[in-house]
């Protein structure tokens, strides 16, 4: 007759709990905050923590769009062509 224990635990359950405990211990020892990780992940996904663009690249892009704006205004003829850096500066 076989006996079944009410507290029988498989080795996979023990392995999963040991893994969770190891990750928790590592986070505690390295002083990682789960709350900060979650907040940083949420802000990164929503785009608030994007790095600022390179100032030279941003200026070149602004100049290119200002030139495009002047060319389109000249082609369409529905507004005066502005000299200078354009409306984005």
C-alpha cells in the first residue's frame, strides 16, 4: 500500500521557489528597488525618459525642415517666404 503525503512537493516546485528566493536575495543585496524598476520601466515605455537628441543632429534637422518649408511656401505661393532659420527655431 502506497502512502501519499498531504505535503508532497515536486522537485520543480522546489526549484522554482529556490530561483525566486535567489533573485530576491540578489536584489536585496544589490539594493535594487522593485518599485523603482517598475516606475523606470513605465516611464521608459511612455517615452518620458528618452535621451535628448544630439544638438548638432537636431540643428541640422531643423535647418532641413526650415528649407523644406521655404521651398513648399514658394511652390504653393500661398504665403510669404521667410528668410532665416524657419518657424522651428
